[in-house]
C-alpha cells in the first residue's frame, strides 16, 4: 500500500492589494468559511481606526517599541507603508509553519517580496502562495477609500496614487483575485488554498 502523503511543511498564504480594496473584509470572511487557518497579526505604529482592537487587528505599538523589536529580530519582515511602520511576527509564523499549519498574512508589496525571497533562499521552510486582491475598477477603489471617512482627503488621494502604483506589480503574484463581492472573493481564495495544500503534499 502506498505510504500516506504527509504535509512536510506549512503553507504561507500572502495576501496583498491596494488600500481600500477590502482585504480585511475578505480575509475576515475567509476565516469564517475556512476554519483552521491561522492569522498572523502584525505590529504597527499607526494609530487605530475606530473599531480596531489591539491584538486583534494589529498590535498597536509606539515607534520606540517597534525599533526595539526590529533590533531584537522579532520581525520576519518589516516595512514603512503610508508613513507608518508594520512588522510581521517571526516567532508565531515559524512556530505555526513548523506545525504544518496554513498561515494567512496580509502585507504590502514590499513585505510580499521579502517573504518570496526568504522562501526561495530557503530561509523560511515553507511553501508560499501569493495572492493579489484587486478592485473591479479604480473608480470603485476611490469610492471605497472615500467611504471609509476615517482619513482626510489628502490621505485618501495619497493612498489612491499608491494603489495605482501597487497595481503595476501585481503580475509578480501567483493569483489575482477581483474583489467584486466579498463572498465570491473569499470563496476564490479558499479554492486557491485548497489547491495549494494539495500541491504542498507533493513537495
Ligand atoms: P492599513 O494601515 O490599511 O491596515 O495597512 C496598510 C498596508 O500595510 C496594507 O497594504 C497592509 O497589507 C500592509 N501591512 C499590514 N501589516 C503589514 C506587515 O506586517 N508588513 C508589511 N510589509 N505590510 C503590512
């Protein structure tokens, strides 16, 4: 009888996309329809938006604390995005991957590029899949950013320009998912994870 295939290492699911594309909403929905995924919670120096909770959406920390964590090597990768700093927790990710878990990460294009490099260089013992979430159109993205109402107009315009620049790098990703509806976008990501899990078994 053939030996049962065993997943040797975990799977990193890296999700990027322009600000306002609805990443967090889609990821939240994904966790509802796909039990058993692990979410990586980043640390940031950004101030919380209304409704955001420490330890749930992010660990909201001071610049001093962030710098200290960088020095201590606590971040797998970190980057400055829209004027604030964001860092991915190294220990959590390495532990979960070591257990063969599927870990979902929401990072910007710089973070995704770093993670891709670590995996390719073998510094991170994992399989990884890179997913870029896009809005159905730039007009819809502008509308969503304005609707958020938590940032002033300059910030919205800046983020919109950054979003258009980010869209240029999307061909570096394995999959591009259009966020037309939260339900279908999260279903598409679920399907991608299932396929990638099967592929990992063969590694
Ligand atoms: P927001 O402030 O809207 O929550 O996030 C701004 C950007 O930072 C998003 O593109 C988000 O994916 C990215 N981001 C969040 N956490 C991290 C992280 O740990 N590392 C990197 N490189 N980007 C992050």
